[in-house]
């Protein structure tokens, strides 16, 4: 979760030709599957598609989707400082995990490069991999890493030799326990 402090300020709304006063506000934001789903419901395009350049309006709306603080004045989002936007960007890009992958694939976090990833695809992966729905509140990068780890652990071809040996050892121990034998 990102906590963001917005200073109180005065701004000019060019749409209404009026000055607006923004009260000092503290926002709590979460870059999660829930945020992604809300944004895609409005814009009908995949948020994670790098080819899809987002407009400033779309970025502001995504920050609104990330906001879990209740009853926020809508003007707060219009007059965020560049420092605030930078903090949001850094938070979105933060991997939020100590897990790393030796293949250094950055494209689509190591997933099929040709697949367009949307909220529904991620929910499908969660269901298919038996990931509890509560994980939709996790930081999105952390959730995607978990999905990738589960896929790697389920596919012996993607495991390293050490991991394959550990898995074989574990499976053999389980088989011996089932057979009530000692090996």
C-alpha cells in the first residue's frame, strides 16, 4: 500500500473558470488486480499492454481506481504534484518481492508474449492455479510473480537442475511414505 500526502492548495479549473481549494489530503493507494479491473471496465483496453499509451486522463483515473481512501475530493487527483505522480509510478513499478528469475525475461513478466493480459486472464490464472481470491488485493507485480512461480514449479522443464532434484527427492519421499517403506 502506498500512502500519499497531498498538500492543500488553490488551483484553477479551466473547465468551469473557477478557482478551487484543495484541502490537505492523505491517500492510500493499492496497485492491485481490483484496480486493474476497475480501469479496464471503463476504458475497454488492456491496462498492461505496453503498446497502449495512456492519456493523462487515463492515468488520473487509474490513480482513482487505486485509491482505497473513502470520500476523496475529485479535485485532489487533478492537482497532484509531479512528486506525487512520481511516487505513484515508482510504486506501480516496484516488484514488491525478493523473488527473481534467472532467465531475465522482462517481456510480460515471462508469460506468453503473444497473449494480451487483462484482468479476466489474471483471474483465470488464479482460478486455474487455486490462488485464493483474496490475493486480488495484493500488489499486482507480486501477484504476477506468484503466478509465474507456481507455473515454473508445476513445469519441470522450466525448473533448474537443483529444483528438479529437490522435487524428485520430495516425490520419492512421499511415495515411500505411502508405500510404508524405508528407502
